[in-house]
């Protein structure tokens, strides 16, 4: 499975001591691209556990949908 993730930042996020979770003593970095507190994990990845391999998903407005094909501006379209 894959997920389309749109990011708009143009630089890195530097971690500060206050980014460490007081209870767990660690910093969890989002790897799914769905976190509302990106770049930190907020547990949003739990929504992805039933995604199928070989399918690309888009998450918009809290909803997930599968897409058949992703076309970038560098590709020719078959319309």
C-alpha cells in the first residue's frame, strides 16, 4: 500500500528538549503522513492498519479513498 502525502514546509523541524514525551521519555516521529501534529506521531497511523498492499490511498477530510492512478505534471495523461 502507498499513501499520497502533501507537505508544504520548506525546511527541517528541529527537535527541542520539550518535544520529549514526559511519560514515555521518547520522541515518536510520524512515518505515515497523517498526523495532525506532524512531524510528531499522534496515533493517526492506526487508521492505516487495514490498507491493502498494491493500493494507493488518499486521506481527505477524515475519509480514505483508493485511487487507481497518480499522474504528475511530468507524465503524459491518457485522457
